[in-house]
C-alpha cells in the first residue's frame, strides 16, 4: 500500500533529521506545513534531536551543535518548539524563565524583567489553554506553576504573577456595567494614590486584573478612558501591569512590541528568543492580526523586518511560519 | 421489550416524585442505590422538584413545601444535592456561601465563619475535582469562584481563600525533604512572630498552604511536629488556617468534627446543612474512614448519633447514605 502524502512527508523529515546533509530548504517547507498531530509523531520519531533527557541532549550537543553557528542553534530551538504541543511549550517557557540564572543577568542589563513571559502565557491564552499549560507543568516538573513562582520569584511582582498564572477566567460575554464603572474608578484611585508606593502590590489592582473576565476588563478599561481621558496602560508606570493590560486588551499590539524589541536587539539570547517564541506560538493563532498591528505601528511589514534582521535557515523558518496567517 | 431493573427503578422514582402520596421508605432505598448517571437522568425527569429556576421553584415552594415541616425541607435539599453532579454541587455550595446574607447572621452567633466551606471544597477535593467545580461555577454563575471570593469577601482571610480556591496542586508522590524541613521552620517562625498580627494574612503561610502538594505538606507538618513537639494545627490560632491544615492532613477527622458540631446544634440552618453536605458529598468517597474517625474521637458510632439527633425521612435518607461505606 502506498504511503499517504502526509506520511511520506513525515518519512522524509525523519530521514533528514537522522543525520547531516539535510536539504534544509525543502525541510523547512515541509515542517511548516505539518498539522499538530503530524508534528507530534515526527518529534517522537527523532528522539535524539528532540530529547530533553539532559545526558542525551548534551551528548548530541557536544557531538554536533558545537560545530555549528549560533544561527543553527536558534533554528534548532525554533524547530523543537514548533513540534511541541502548545501546552508543553508554555510549561517549558514558564519553567525556564522561573529557574534560569540568565534571568538575573538580564535584569541587570535591562530595566524590564523577562518574567513578563509569565504574564504573556497567563493573559494571552484562553482559560483552557492556560490550564493545559498548568497540567503539562505538573507532569513535566512535578510541581505546579504557581508553587514555583510563589517560591522562586522574590520580586514585588510575586503576588500579581501568582494570581495571574492561577487564574481561570470566565470566558462568556456577560459584562456587568456597574462593576466596570466602579472598578474603573477603583483603578484610577489606586494609580493616583500610589505616590511612590508600588502599584504592582496593590490588592485591588491585582484582584481586578487577575480575576475579572477579559470582556469585563475591556469594559473597565474603556470606562477608565472615559473618566480619565487616557488609556490605562499609559497611566501604569509598572512594566508588569502594563504588560498585563496590553496582553488582555490587545495581544497583537503587545506581540508587535515584543517582536520589535527582539528584532532590534542582538545583545542577549533571552530577548532574541522572544522572536522565536512569538512567531512559533502565534503562527496558528493570530499571526494575521499581529502582522497588521506591526505594520501599523512600525510602518514596515513584519516579514521584511525579519528578512532584514535574521539569517539562514532560522530566517527561512520564521518567514515560512509568519506566512501562515495569509496577508 | 422489558425495562431493565435500573430503568424500572428510575421510573418508579419519577412516578413517586410527580405528586404526593409517595411511599417514602422504598423511595429512599431506591434513591441511595442510584449510580451517578441514573441520578442525573432522574433529576432531569422531575424538573419541578429539582428546578433551580427561581420562579418555578418558588411556585412549587408556595404550593407544596410550606405545608410540610422543616424536616421535609431538609430531606428535599438532601435529595436534590444527592442527585447533583459533584462539580455542580460544590459550585452551588461555594456560590451560596459567598453570597448568602445568612452568612453574616451566622458570624454574629458563632465565632467561626461558614466561609470555611470554601476551604473544605478547595482542600479535600482532588485537583481535578476542584477544577471541575470551578468549571461548573463558570457555567452556572457567569463568574469565576476566585473572582467572587476576591470581590465579595471582605475579611482578613480573603487572600488565603482566593489562593486556596485558585490552586491546582501537583498530585504526584515526589516530596522534597529539604524544602519540607525549611518550610516547617518558616511556618514555626511565622507562628512565633505573629504576636497579635494576623497569621492568616502572612504571605509565607498562605504561599506554603495554598501551593504545595498535599504529600509535600504532610512532610512539612511532620517536620513541624519533630521540631516543635506539637501538631501544627494546635499552634494555629486562626480557624481558617486550622481548617486548611486539617482538610489537607486528615479529611476524615475534619469531617467528623464538622458532623459533631452539626449534630449537636439545632439553632441555625447553616450549621445543620453541614450534616447533609458532609454525608451527601462523602457517601461515595470516604464514608468508611469518616465513620471510623468519628467513633474513635466521640466514642459512639456516627449512625447511632444520626439516629438520635434527626427525624423522619431525613434521618432515613442520611442513614442509608451513611451505610454506603460498609462498616
């Protein structure tokens, strides 16, 4: 019996990944076309390439990766991430950023914190997707996400982060206008009275942003603008709170900004990894909206910017994924 | 085609519930034998009896219940709860206690707070069961549990309660002994240094009790006893913290105490309702262990105490459910 085209493609990929001498161009074009199920089975067929067993992976690294350039390592990571189930992907992003030593180096170089990845995962995914990531985290790391955040994060933002990753927001359309109005005032009052005290530790602010449904919050933000004449994120001086509001209010705008920072930066890998993270996680979700937002904000197509700022297989892979939302 | 015995039993029940003149004895014996699926379909077949549409229910109440004694109302509630899916049951318990005005009356009469029902739901259910209750809450009340707790509970215990109902604990056997030892000390230090400040608001205490897995916490509690020579719940002066520890450490002991209070009290319905709640929610789970614990603590079989303190159909129904765990 002849193999179906899909299986044939998978076979080709498996062959390609079992050693060197890969026809990388056709590989990329095949890879980006795979359905989620095919990605899974492909991943299982190449245990060495995708292994997360440290010894296996380190051996593979010693033997192969070291000879290749950093660009190939980025390409490799992007492929690994692309073939992962979205829940596992989010669980691993969360784990890495909670535990990575690089986090502290990063925090010294930049004013922001890469912990905002946790906000991205908690606020741009649906309630079920966030829950899926929490389940994957259990089975991979034998802890809960909130447990590790609460234990390992020492910053002022801890309470906000724990509340956001623990949330399971209602997703219906019901909005209570009275509450939206009164909580727009509560937020305004908290901002006005912060006076140097840290807004990110304010109980009302945390409660409202971490428990209300997204539709409810949109109503609250719009009342805030009516009352104060400004978007709420302009009034929030805290990076984490700004990220929270932007992730809830307009993920495409938020992701455009993250992409822009990553594309203009070549200093550290954490920032650069954001490029892969956003393209890989959004390719199947809202890539079209992100490309529209990016062009609107920065006046240049996202794909052109990627073309300009990246190289080799890494570039081709990102562009193939970025092409997925049409546009 | 002849009806299967199970369907025949359901038919009998449906007939019995469609009006008065019920042979209540045989009804009770049938009811308690129903599998969860049968309970559901039975419930759907008697919309008037089980209706949560307020108008329908109020009409039914006006027409029928008012003529009957309080004992029948208790019996009625118990049957309604017994036929509910456990997730819906927990969601409704949570909703009622968060919103019930009676809560405030209760708090004046007693020193404790009925909000401990939230702790019971958060800490004696499995992670999946708690999650199920959160899902049921979404569809029934168009909010999340944590949203309503955070908004409606004004007491000092708010942070603890929000953290507990949002938790999704890891349930594997892995325990980190180093962390158990160090957190036993952290808890000891928090208790010692509380000095009138409210322990229930202590960040470390909330973090440890709400995020660690139950096995991890058992190890922590046992190290606590080694270091301090006393069980940790004896050192906790706060009712909510005591309930949390007891629900995690030994649900049968916790439930025995709740039953004892309910059985000895005839003043208010909230306390009395705890009797129905515990018997109905645990009949299929750990009734055997609860009966063992109860007899050990109070020196009298639970069933004998129920026999003595309740009357009529309500009594018979509770006894039939309590008989489920063998013993």
